[in-house]
C-alpha cells in the first residue's frame, strides 16, 4: 500500500480489512512495525493494533539477552 493515510482518519469495514491484509503480508515478509508506520503515515500503536486484531504473532524485540548471574 503505497498511499499514506491521513493521520487520525478512521479506517473501518472493507478498507480496514484490506489494510490489515496488506500490513500482515508486509510484516510476515520481515518489515518492522516502525517501518510500516512510517510508510503508511500512521502511528506505531495503530499498526500494532491492526496486526494484533488480524491474528498476527508479533516478533520479539530482539537484541542481546542477559544470562544468569554466576
């Protein structure tokens, strides 16, 4: 979805389902939530909510994990 959505506009019905399907496909291909937010002009929270609603298993944040103290 190359078009950016106007910030604050409600996305409902078929438009929301279409957006969710597009975001789900792009997220599964490896794009980050922040990258999706930037490309659509929406917030991180909005993208996170859409992905969660559409049943996507969200990836972990990554980075180094701490081991047990010895």
